[in-house]
């Protein structure tokens, strides 16, 4: 049961490995395959803020409506964020996420015939990111001294997401029941005294730490990104052309160029201040984002599909976009 809930959900088929070393080697091969096959995407700060806000509206059962063929724009991708997202994990530990990678898999569960179309989601942390405990700095130093320095993006966990739209036809009441079961289980695991049984369906994010109480932030972010892209809230830019100025990753004194696609907000609706409120405040930045989710009924497929209304951007159109200015002190 434990192997099915972990490695089976990640796409590993039986026979299960005899020990943790074999499981780790399999996971390393999965990450290398992802990095070899993935198309590189860089999300703009405004689009990233919209995805963060959308993820804040999601219930656990919403993720179960994911359809890999309809929602996900490509079979393998690596989405690089504009800055690391600091996450407070189960037990209060901190980590940061700088990129998400995904590839299509088949999930293998407990019963021999229990196989589902799924997505393997890999989180990458920033080697030089804001979370720098002493043990991590020591590991980075030791790796450099041995001649095998850690890469700028370091794998930090693999998730398995079911992606066959399993819950698309379920009722809102059933969604609420499944979401509550998920929260109740993780509340017990976290030994949390209280939890919000009805999280708000309106989401806003203007920077700051994410408290991942129910251990599902990665899945919520990825789901929101894919569904917003399918909905047309975000737009995919053209690949960089050879010889043109392209984003790259700087390592030491060298610049390694990559063909990447840029994800940005397709539309930005400016927030308007009422002339009747008598306000004389002058904004010098733009920031985001408030939006809410809707379960839209599609008669052609006889199912409800989750979409978002919004987002909008506050501030003057010619002002710089600000995700949030943050300072973290961690030891």
C-alpha cells in the first residue's frame, strides 16, 4: 500500500524496489528523462501572480478534475518561476520552489488493474535561494569540493497527479466531501488543532510565504497554471530564434543559452479607483491579483469544468510590476 501511494502514483510499475537505494535511482532516472525531454518555459511575474492567486482558490477535489489531454499544453515541460516561492511544509520546516517539471505517466495503484492516466510533477528548489540552513550550505560546499557542484535547480520531491478527469462529472456535494476528507487526513498528520473547513473561493497573492498546511501546494499551482493556460488567461510566447537575444542561465563566467517560451498574462484589466472616494493616492507600482473560481457547465461534454473569473492588475499601466519585496532570515 505504501509503495502504491508513493512510487506507484509517481508512475513506477511493479515489482516494487527492495530498498530505498533502488527507489532513489529510479527517481533520478525520472528527473534526467524530464530534463532531457522537457520544453523550457519561463513565466512572467504577472502571470505567476495570477497562477498563485488561482491556486489559492482551489479545493483538494478540484485537482481531481485534471485532464492531461485537454488541460496540459505539452507532454513534458519545465516551468521556471520569476523568483523562489517560500513554502512552510508539514511540521513547520521551510523550503523554496523555483521550478516545476512534469511528464505524462501511467499510475499503478493497489489492484493489478488499477491504472490511471497521470502526470509526474517534480519540484525544483533554488540552490542559492532564500532558504539556506547551515546543513544545506555545508552540502553545497562539500559537493563543490568533490568536483561535482550542485546545479542551480535541485530536485526536491516528486508527486503523482491523476489526470484522467476522474472527478469532472461528480456533484458539488461530492467534491465538498472529498475535499473535507483530504483536509481531515492532513489535519491529523499535521496535528493541527483547527482548520478552515470552508476556505475562501476568492484568491489574492501579493508575495510572501505560502503555508502548505495540507501538503498540496505543488499540485494546486501546477493545476492552476495548466487550467489558466487552457482557459486563455495566460499566453505562450514564441520560441527564441537562433541568433536573437534569449534568456539564459549564467554559470560562472559563461552564459549557456536556452530556447525558451515565455508565459505571460494574455489580458490585464486595470483596477480603477472610484472618483467619488476623494482619494489622492498615487500608485508607483502594479500588483495583483484577485480572482474567483466558477464551476462552468459544458452541455457538449455534460460536465462541470473549473474556470476562473479575473484576474485584474492594480496600478498604472506604465508602472513596474511588483510581486512583493520580502526579506527572510533563516538559520
